[in-house]
């Protein structure tokens, strides 16, 4: 393969040759036709120039032939040889034009020129040059992007050896890469100028004392700062809030447990694949499997934290640096995990791993994320306006891991826990996630340790991989735990003195009955500890132990029925229902990379108990003191222990977050019979979402501290998450209770507005400038949805609280507000209210659409170049539930969406609006291949369309709609470029559609002389005329 710089230099030589030759041919034709030209033509100079270029071509071709070549390299070499042959023919003819000293050199030159070149021959040579130019542009447009990426990879790999050269060449290639991206739509003249410029820059960078020059030259220190800022921004964008939360929620291993994992499996007498040996020199995947509650997550955390893991892995790495990353699929108490970028999705998994890997080895960023790196680097070298973070769609992330798989600068070990908790593929299988990990593990530089339950799908996938079955290996660990907790207890020591044999049998019975399930042991030990407190005899303890169910689900039911005192049934039921409501997955149709709402804490649960309307609506006096907050948390922690039987526990790490004892507890509480049991213990008027809505409102009112606003990110972010949680629970409560919560929601608006206005209004923008928010004159809702105040949309949308409630689907509230002050509220400046429904990432019902249409909303009204109708059609694949398992009531959502679309059509939406959809048809490991689909609404909703709805098609056709589809293959390999290319093509497609519509309308018009009133009268006269 040719060195990328050599290939570009060789291509540039061809361009220069074609350029000079074309000038010769052009001026020759002018002279031969007119005998004169506007500038003096010196044949001697022309011959010398052509000799130099011909020599450069020959030298480049000889150098290229000595290196193993790709198809593109061979094509470039053939092009060089063709140019050399052409140069020899031109040289022979130009030799004849050498003139002696004469007063009539110009006239003699013209006559000689006509003698050596005929008009036909000139046309042939000119056509040959055009063919070379076209072929060069075609080859360069297809390979320049790959060459740039190879250059970046090579520079990063040799950064330690050629640091000074890297500085010069990085600037050069950065500029080249930026310019190359602009040529993807075959703008031929731009390609020629870019290559010529690239040659000059490459030649300059190769010179010993040369320095690559940018429009804004920067020194070494500035360049390092630019790199650091670009890297920081990419890493911040990749990071998901609460990314480390699952790891922190896992209980650390008990003392002296799991030490066997690093020992020789044959010496221990318990069969498993030698894990230490796999770390040291193994490859591929190591699979840890075990029953629910057997301690897989605790073991994975033990392995990941242990220093011996890294010591063994360094032996595997040799001279290469080691990168270790982990991911824990932990769902107990986590919030918003099922969104497209949540921690249970593939996007969440890939972003988390990529963030960890690139944070440890930043040199990989330009290699695995070349486009994002180039955009960020160019942005800091040549400052542009602030823009929002990258959209980390799955294709981009998968391509990054494909690049990681092929790099050879580092060695990577991944630890993935709880694979069975991954929210599976669309068909309910785990094929895609298994394929991802097996594909990565094919690399000699990547190995992966996975854990999951022993499901058949994983047994089939990992049957040839080294593995261990955890419940078969924890007998000694469980014995040690029981001995420490039971035999070490003072009460047990007293009983052992009286009943030594019975005490030993009790311990052995616990271990045997556990069947390797650590969680069962923990619950059983807690029950026995309660017996110690109650002064149970050894026989009582035996009876207590034998009364415990052997499986976890029955054990949980036993706790709910027998362990919790009946007096606390109602309170415990409320706590469980609030916990379930707080951790309900938030379905979003689109992803704005927003962080999830805060997890439920002891304080929120405490406030939920006091969330009656009187407390919510009373004027705030002062914030709760820290001592008062601590007292509330302490009291609530004690109440949880007595009311919930240990099934809910408090995470002491950081904030006092409440979580399930184990993920299997969550599954048990989600069972229909368990839900019925809990509901039977509370009054019908109780609603967990209503309690949480008012709890978050009280938190905003009495707890949320003032936040300094000098930040480059959204200054409302601390409050925004709380508002987001409050509105989401208000929506769920509204759907069940039918209440509009007008007073409470108005109170929320008033509280946040007051808090927003009392804080400092000057903030620091990304451009390091102070911005006074008072000058914007905006409502606080404009700064929700995680926008920056300098964002253009913030200033043009003119958001208000009604618009915010519309985007959350708060139908009851919107209905009441429009009734009370409809016209004034409806005629808001900026973005139309109907737009907020289409742009919402929540599921919005058709009743809201109907309300706005009744008030006069126009589905064809354009804002920022797009109407509500067009936006909904062009994002129809996102608006429909692409992952139906996310939403518990997917059928209901689909019906609501179809009803909303029907309402828009019935209220005047354009029946033949031309919509554009861009799709990527490539395989994951191939280069992107984009196609533009131009279609009308009738096609989109047809049986084979993107959102099949035959009833809606009939309504559209009854209003003059037709089915039209045109598919165009795009040349661009980048999404943004593909979108721009499609927009250039769209006017021509629209013109063809309008022609078809005109023809159809003309066919429907009555034919002259056959169907007008004169013809009818004439026919009647002839029929009635007497014969």
C-alpha cells in the first residue's frame, strides 16, 4: 500500500501535469486558429516546465511500482504512465518549435505550430487530458478520506518517536481532512484545487526546516492545549450521568471470600477453567455464570478491583500499554435506564466503555473517532459558534469499536457483568449483543470477561469459551460468611455451650439449603439474627430456618406476609409502590442525551409522605436546614427496616439512595399477584406518582439550594432534572386520577421562576464571555431541555410553561389553561404550540392535538423552515416505537400516534408533501452507503411503507394525495454530507412530482365539447327534434 503522503504527492504531480498540458493545448488551439494570443508564449520555457513535470511523474511511478499496491494504487500508477506517454508525444512536437534568433519569432512560431499540430490532433490530445482529469478526480474522491484516516493513525502511532514532526503534520492533515469532506458531492474543481494545495503543504511539512501553515498559526504549547480541549469535549459528550452508579451499588465481597478465583483450579479440587491463566495468556471470552443471587456481580467487582487482575494482565500485554474497562448491568433503583442512551441499552453500554477506554488512552481518540476528533480539533484551531454535543447513534459507536478492534497500540480487557439484564434486541433475542462481544474478542488485543445467568442463549454462544459455574464453587465462601455472622455472634456462643452439636448442624443446614445462592444466605442469616434478638432457643432457630422457603421468590413472599407486621401493611405497601413508580422506565421516542431524573432518596420518600395539597401550596418560608434533612433521612431509614423486611435498603455511598436488595426483588414486586397484594393494602385514593410529583415539588420549594450559574453548560441543569421528574410523575398521575393539578403545576412554575430570577443572571458562555440573561427576556422554560442560553433556538422559540407541559403531554392541565385564557395563551410568539407535540420526546396523546387544532393551529405553519406535519413525517421512524419492548403499552401509543396524524390530515395537512428520509444500507463493518427516499404521505402510510396505516392512506387520497416514491443512491459517506446532498437533489424530485400532479389534474378536467352545458343542450335538442 502506498504511503498516504506519497500517494497525495503523486496525485498532485498528475494534476499539475494535466493543468500545464491543458494550458499548452488551449493556447495552441488559440494560436492555430487566430495566430495571436494575449500574452507572449515562450516555447523554451514550456518545454522546460514539461520536462520537470515528466521527470517527477517517472520518479513517482518507479517508487510506486516498488511497493505492494492496492487497486487504487495500481489505478494511480496506470494514470501516471498514461501521462508520461502523453508528455513524450507533446515533447516531440515541442522540440520542433525551438526557434533561432529572428526578428519574426512570433510569426515563425505560429507557422511552425500549425505544421506540427492539426486541429483534429489537438482535439484528441485535449480529450485525453479531460479523461485523465476525470479519472483522477474519481479516484481521489473515493480514496482521500481513507488516506486521511491512515495518516492520522500513523501519526498517532509514531507520536513518541517523531513528536516534532507530528506537530507540523497534524496541522497539515487536519486542514486537508476538513477540505476533503467538502468534495463528496463530486465538486470537481474543488478537488483539483485541494490536491494542488495539499501537495504544497505536504512538501513543506517534509522539508527539515519547513513548518505547515494554517490560517491561524499556533505554537507547540497552543497545539497541546487545543488537543486537550478537543479531547475533553469528546469525553464529556460520551459520558452518561450516573455511569458509575451500577458499580457503586454492588456490595463488596465479604472478607476472605472469592480468593480462590486466582488459584489453580486443579489444586483446589473444584473444576473450573483456570481464570488466572486466562488473564495471563488466554484469549477471547471468559464466561462466569450462576443462578440469581449466587454473587456474580460481587465476584465481578472483586475481580475488577483486585490488583492481581492487573498484574496478570500486564504479563499478557508485554510492551503494550494495558486498558481495563468495566460495565455493570445493574437495574435495582436506577432510573431512565431504558431510554435509547440508558445504561441498559446498547448505546449506553458502548458509550460507557468507550468513555473509559479513551479516558485512559487519549491517543486512541483520533483513531476510533476520526470525524468527531477532526470536527472538535478544527473548531478550536479555527473557532466557530458553540454547538450542542455529538449525537452518539449506534452506527457511530459500532464503527468506533470496529476501529478499536483493528488497532494494535494497546491491549484491552473488558469486564461485563449481568449480560442477562441487557434490554434485548427487537425480536427479544440477545443475538446482536453476543455478536458484538464475540466480534471484539476475535482481536488478539482484546479479551472479555462476561457474567450472566446460565440461559440457553448464552450457553450456546459461549460453550467453547473457558467458564465457571459460580454456585458450585461458593460452599467454602458461604460457610465462612455464616461462621462470621452466626457463630461469631455472642448469643450463638452461649447456645453452643449448651447445644454444641445442634449449633454445628444449624450452620451446616444453612449452607446446604442455600444451594450456592449467597442472597438466600443473607436473608436467612438476617432471620436468625432476629431470632437472637428475640432470645430464641436452638430449637426455635432450627424451626425458623426450616420454615424459610428454599427459592428466592417464595422467600420474598414469606417476608411480605409473615415478616412485616400487619400494622405496617399500608405504609410498607406505599413504600413499595413509590419505589416501583420512581423506577418505572421513562419511554422516549427520541433521544436528546438528557441525563435521567435523580434516583429516589430517603429525603424524597420522606417528602412523599407529606405531599398533601395544603403543604404543597403554602408559601415557602425558608429552606430546610441540613440538620432537619439529616433527621428526616435517619428516621426514614429506620422506618424502611421495620416496614419493608429488608427488601429495600439504603445505599450509603454518596447520597442516601434507596435501592432493591437485589434485582430479583424488583422482578418479584413486578409480578401481577404481588402487585394485587400491595394494592389491596392501600386505599384506592392513593397514587404513587401523585405522591412523587408533590415530593419533587416540595424538594424544589424547601430543599434545592441556590446554584452558581457561571458554567459552560446549562445553568438550569441542577433544577432541570427535578422539574423533569416532577412533570413526568404529574403526567402519569394525571392519566390515572383524571386530575389536572392546575394549582400545583402553577406553583411549580412560580417556584422555579422565583428561584431563577433571584440567582445571578450573568453566566459564562463557551466563548469565555459573560452573558446577561436579562437581555434575553425569556421564560425559565427556555433553558430547560438542556439548552445553552446562547443557543439560537433558545432565543427564537420563546418557550413558556404551557409549551413545556405540552411537550410532557399534560393534557388535563393544558385543557384547563386554554379554557381559562385560551386566546392569549395560544397566540404565543416564536414556535407554534402544535410544534411542541411533534418535537416532544415523550408519548403525547391525540387529545392534545385535537385541542390545539380546535383553537386554530395550522399543521402546515412553518417555523425555522419546517412545518409540524413535515417534521412528523420525516421522523416517522423515530416517532413510531422502533423498540416496542421499551414501552409497556406500545399498541396504545401506536394508536394515539395514528389518531394524531389523522387529525392533522383532516385539518388541512398537505396531502402531497414531499418528504425526505435518508437511510444507511451498509453492513456494520462496511463503509456507510446512504440512499435518499423521497416520498409522499400516501406512500409512507401504505402497507409497505414506514408506518403502515391503510385507513390513513384512504383519508389522504380522498384529499387528493397520491403515492410517489423516488430512491436516489448518494455518493456521500458521512451523514451530514448525505443530508446536504439530498437537499440539493430534492428540488428536481419536487419538480417531477408537481408535473405528475398537474397531469393527473388535467385528466380529471371535463373534455371540451363533451361534458359542458352547451353539448348537453345540443344533445337534448337533437333527441327531441321531430323526425
